[in-house]
C-alpha cells in the first residue's frame, strides 16, 4: 500500500518553507506547483473510486478512466484562478504549465515508490515522456485558454472543448504505454515530438507579420 | 477489416482537414479557421483513440467515455463556429422550421437510449439539436440571398447534412448487420467523412482568406 498523502506532505513541506522564504514575487509558482501535486493526489483517490464503481481492471483504469479524471482535476485549480483572479492572458500559460509540471513530478515520485528506481535508463525515458505528455496536455489547455478567455461567449464551451482534446491526447498516450513493447516506445517519443512541432510552429507564427 | 479501414480513413481525413485548417489560420489569422482546426483536431484524436484501441486490443472501449469526449468537443467547436459566422440579427431571427430540430432530436434520443448509454446519448443528442437549430435558422435567414448570404447558406446546409448523417449513423448502429460493406453503418460513416470535408470547403468560401 502506498501512503500517497504522506508522500505529498514530505514533498510539500520543504517547498512550502522555500515559498515563505522567497517572498511574494515567487508565491504564484509555488501555489501552482502545490495545486498540481494536490490535483495528482485527488485524482488518485477519484480514480480508485471509479475503478471500484465500474469494477474495472488495471488496464481499463489506465486507458479509460485515468485520462478523464486526471485532466478534469488538473483543470479545477486553473478555473479557480481564472474566475477569482481574472489574470492577464500571459499569466495563464505559466500557471497551466506549472500545474502540469507539479502533477507530473508527483506522479513520477509515486511511480518510483511503487516500482523501484533501479533502471536509470528506463526512468530517464519515462520521466521525460510522461513529463512531456502532461506538459503537452497543459499546453493544449493553456494556450487555448489564453485564446478563449478573451471572448466571453467562448469561455465555457471553449474550455470544455479544450478539455476534451487534452483528455483524448492523454488517453492515446496511456493506451500505447499499456500496450507495451514498441507502442510504449512510440508513446514516450510522441509528446516530445509534439512539443518540438509546437515550438517550431510557434516560432514560425511569431516570425510571420500579422 | 472494413471497420478498421473505415476508422483509418476517418482519422486520415480529419487529420488532413485539421492540418489544412491550421495552415489557413496561420495565413489569415481568422477565428473560424482556428475553431475549424480545433474541431478536426478533436475528431482526429477521438478517431485515433478508437482505431488504436480496436487495432491493439481487438475490441472497442467498454467502460468510460474517452472517444465520446473527443467527439462532443468537436461538436462544441462546430457550435462555436456557427456562432462566430452568424451576426446579431441572425441570432435574433426565429422561424417555425427551427422547432423541427428538437422534435426530431428528442424522438431519436428516446429511441437511442433503449440501445445505448443514457448519459452519452443525451449529451450527443443535445449537441445535435443545438447544431441543427442554428443551421436551420441560418438556412432560412440567408435563404434566397446571393453573395455572402449564399456562401453562409451552403455552410448551414453542410451542417444540416452532417447532423442528418450522424443521426442515420447512430440509427444504423442499432441494427448491426455485419462487418462487411453491406452494412449501412459503413455507408453513413463514409458519407460523414464527406460532409466533414464539405464543411471545410464551405467555411473557406464563407470566410475567404
């Protein structure tokens, strides 16, 4: 049995002290980092509930339940931030990506505790692959939110649409991982490739005159 | 085998249409192309998930609504596209023909729930009712006009075709004949791909570059 909440406390405590020491200017980063890790913790509980409710096996949980639950829970702290603080569009991207990074970090730590840390090569690939996948899902929502939250009528429907896109991307990744073998290798490369394409497209777009 | 080919073609068509929409958006920076790219992106991802699941595990997803989420997101973006392409006067316009949309939608939903999942059916049919409500209104509003009005009429007509083929597709899935081309389900699925491509053409005509 993994005492996931104890792990959360152990990781959050030093970060919390650092946040206090570093002052107000950095508090936003730590807040979203905690939010990401908290979202990971909460989604673990909710995943377990749905697995029991649907009497699902490990495969169904990974491929069908986890992507939906994780992406919805990851969005909740962001919606809170957007509705309460009404931030500038530029601040939204940073917030989404920090939540995603916090989520991926906590997920990796839980994975290490459950599966051991003997194989550095595999863990390196997994760390980058899973991290990149969460960042891609965050980027889909983050960059989309910057666009849709500038237009009142786009807000709700646009957010739901972006959430759907992120869920499906996450589910495709998890499915390839669950299949194993070559599928697993493709899965680890896919998010890194998506990030590379995204960065290149962004640079090309920025270079074009408006 | 036919189902696999059908899914692969569907994924390829939506992917190509999505890439084209993204290119059009990069060139023109016009919002409808962005929404269209999101629509095709969602359809492509949902199609990829469904196809991979079928290819790797020889069955379709049984427990949760992952592909459905992608498809519903696509419908949401199509709805937003309709909203973007309409003006205030069109949105305020009302005609009796619009009521055809909820009547047909609710009747069909009542039939579909006897075969499928209640929650997903209600969600999908609600989106179809909204889409057809807006497109019937647009079609009547722009009726008989030339120029821009004619282009928008074509777009609304394409959405009505899309909704009709979707309804027929779901209806045919209730009466599964076989895994061969004799099954009407595959005819409607290929027709659906056609309407998806027509959507891009009609939006390009209505919006320009």
